[in-house]
C-alpha cells in the first residue's frame, strides 16, 4: 500500500478492487441525533467523534486503504459562534487523545482544508500528528476541516500559476498535481449520512466518477453494518467511466473493469 499519486478517472480507466480503495464520508446528522434525545447539539458532536473511532476500525478490517472524513466545511463558520468554538475544541482534544492510538495502529493521518483560520494550538496538533504518522500506510486517514471543494480547486490553480508565471492555459494534470488529495486515488465510494442528498462543497473535482450512497442513518448511529450496506451497494454498481456495458468484459483490452 505505497503512497500513490492521484489517478485521474477522466484520463485513464482505473483498475477496480472488490473493496473500494478510497471511501469518503460526509458525517451528517449529529444535531438531529441530539435533538431527538432532547440533548444539546454538542452531545451529538461528541458522540460523532466516538463513531469516527469505530469507523476507522471497520474500514481497516474491510481492507479500505484511504478513508476521508468531512468534519467541518468552509461554510460551517456560518454556525453560531458557540458551536464553532465547541467543534474546534473537540477537534483539538480528540487529536491530542487519539494520535498515539492512530500511530500504534499504523494509520497515516492528514488534514486537508484551509488551516489559516485555526488557532495556533490546533495547527500545532495537526502538524504533530501528521509528522508522527508520516511513515505509516495501513490506512490513510484524512480529515477535511475548513475544507471546501471550490477552495481546493482555486488553491490548486493558484499554485500552478505561482510556479509558472505567465502561463495562459492550464491542463487537468497540472491541477491534479496540486489538489489537496494529490496523494490519493480518486474516491471510489462516497457516503453521506443524515438523509440529505447533496455534496455540500465536498471534494467536487475528485468525485467525478465516485459511486454515491446516501443513508438516513444519523452519523452518531453509523456503524460497521451501515458501512457494509454501502459496500454491498457499491458492488451492485457497474462503473462504466463513460463506456457501454458491453465493453466491460473482464480482461478485455487488458483491463479488468468489473469488480474482481
Ligand atoms: C454534522 O452534523 C457535523 C458537522 C457539520 C460539523 P450536523 O451538525 O450538520 O448535524 P445536523 O445536520 O444539524 O443534524
Ligand atoms: C456538511 O454538513 C459538512 C460536514 C459534515 C462537515 P452540513 O450539515 O454542514 O451540510 P448542509 O449545510 O446541510 O449542506
Ligand atoms: Mg448537517
């Protein structure tokens, strides 16, 4: 499971594994979970972090290589200041508490998103966790925090331009190389809990050919069973990447496009 660069689904047809190599999750529904129990929203967020731990374990057991979790969007700053502050503190505390365990389990941890608005203590905790786990590759765990899909693409374009001033056109490869997930294959499976069926500015570019799975399960109730439902649903999909069904014969053209 060596580190591998972004593989573009629009430029080459990827080889597919039975288990999705890269799963991304929008962890939604914490507030509603709490409200159903007459608890403050914060109780839902606290419970949500505990569910992350179980999800990481379940993903490793199933042989997933990359797990990417949307924790805080670039639009979540619009929430009440009290909730934003609670979420930031929860992130700091969880990082400090879990980093050793992540490392012991061979997990490589990364954060994607704009860190410039984070408190220095959070930035330091993220950097320390990334550094500690930099040599691991049992699971690539990425947390998207203050992340926005549009921010990601714009930042990538700006980096390309900064590197080569005077450029008049930009190609896909140049952008791929500068995206915040340039270390990972494109997501195979996108899961959103909480019943909403939208992307909410998550990995807009990278989701070009991902399979989508929406569940009404609220994030604090998510578990291995729901993950398996998503994977079973994924198995039932025919990933054509623009081709016809008839072209998807195993071995044709040297490519095994169906799930082996
Ligand atoms: C997801 O749960 C967590 C974050 C966005 C931080 P929500 O807080 O969005 O929960 P709902 O959607 O209000 O139930
Ligand atoms: C998306 O959830 C962001 C995260 C889960 C971090 P939201 O609850 O913020 O999304 P919207 O506002 O319902 O689209
Ligand atoms: Mg929500």
